[in-house]
């Protein structure tokens, strides 16, 4: 066990005072402290590659090593700027990667996390990145040595942090609430009542897929079939496009604000190539809710203008519970590609189960 204050003290001693990253449930206790730093010291990036790039820019301006934090599942997004810009054989820019290690050795986790967790140390070795595993307070000595070495060698270093290692005595609700009292579960329930038997739903990772699965089971709403994006955050829209272009069935992408911002350029591809059967839904609560409730900055975006600019034919918006049935009906009847923004509040079902037997889910979806 390591207290967050002890970890941050080690970083401060080594002049690490800038943080950029993508929120992670393993590192969520850090977010309470990050939220107090202000935008010049802490930036929530749209994706992990962007976070690395922010860190590179910070070092070029200050000569101080930045901390880039991420879940190990997002390491793939970060590899491009790590190798092609910051690597020792390119520009030789030192960074500290703070990585939440889901699926670490001996820990039972979801299939996608176990798969990535197993190869995470090997990936770091292939990238030439020295790392330490933080489990106890004494491991901070190893981290201190790594950072000092990074300053001398101008190389990237990393620390891996397992679940339930970081502790804090502070509690804070860091999510910026939306004005809506409408919840994700309310919308999903009504959507499942209105879709056709042959509809296909591709749902983004996190609470959205888990609630979709649980609501179907509890309320016995079995029209249509689902493909749950248990991983690959930000890619639900492109999976939906790939399916819809090769099927005549109504294809519904159930997306989230953190996910949609991660690879925003995908919306242009959907708007440009999407067929009439493609329907894109954004459940917007301005929050990375599944990993701790950190804000996404989606609140200030005019998705009506954005979707129209990107080529979507229709835009719909739901703000109040009273309009749900009518707007969903109009949206599903529209000629796509169509975009529906649903303003929801944070809050999820209790005791959420997780998708399992993923091969069976895939086969059923493909039938």
C-alpha cells in the first residue's frame, strides 16, 4: 500500500510537476489531487498518444520531466509518439509513464485486461523503457532512482501500479454534473423497447455495455442483438461503420462522451461513408464515469454543428425524460447516418455484472 501523498512527494522532489493522461480506475485516487492542480499543471487528454505529446511539449519548454498517466490498455495508443518522437534514437525526450496495471500477474480480471496485463512488462522491454512496480512504500526508492536516471540518460521510464495499491484519506466528487436528471439506464430501457427485432447494437466500453446487458436480462427486453466493446475505448463508432456498410440491418452505435472524443476524427468517416442504416447515439454526461467521474470537457461542444459539418444527415437531441419516446421514434425512422445526443446525469445501476463468454456473444451477434 502506498499513500498518494507519498507518491506525489517523490515526484515533486524530482521536479515532476506536470501531469497529462487518460483517467484510469486503478489510478482514480490520484485524480482527487490532480483536480486541484489547475489546467497549467494537469490536463485530461482525449487519448493516450495526445497525453504523451503534451508531455513532450512540456519538456521542450521547461526541461522538466512530465508525468503521463494511463491504463495499460491504452499503451497501444501511446506507442506512436513514444517511438517516433520521444525515443532515445529520435529526439531523446525523457518522460515518466505512470501506468495502471490491469490484469497484472495473479490478479483475476476481465479477459481483455488479462490479455494486455500479461504482455505489459514485455511491451515496455521491447520499447526500451526501464520500469519498476509500485506495491509498497519502499518501492518509491526505485521510482526515485528511475527518474534521476531519466534526467541523465534522456530516456523514458515507467512505473506499474496494480489495483488497490494507491490509498488516500481524501474524498471528493470530481465529476462536473450535467443539468439533466435523466440516467443512462432510462434511455437504454426505452431504446430497447423501440428497436426492431433485427437491429444490431454496438455499445462502447464501461458502464454503457454493462448496463445494456443487465437491462436486457432484468427487464426481459430481447429485441435486437448486442456487441459489447469490452475494450478498445473510442472505437465503437468505426466498428459500427464497418458492420453497417456490409449489412442492411439497422446498426446502432451506443457511444459515450469520453469515447467519442478519444478518436473524434472517426465521426467524419461515419458522416462521409455511413449508409442510411447507421444510427449514432452519444450518451453525454461530461464524465469518465466508469473510471472515477473525471470531466471530459464534452459539455461545451455543439454536437449539432459538429455532426452536420462531418456529414451526418440528421441530428436529434434529448434533454428531458418527457421527450424520450418521441425523439427515439423519430431518430430510428430517420435516414442515416443520423446522430442523437442524449444529455444524461452520472449514476449507474448497482451490482453491475460484466460481459463474459465473449466468443458466444460474438457468435450470437453474427447469426
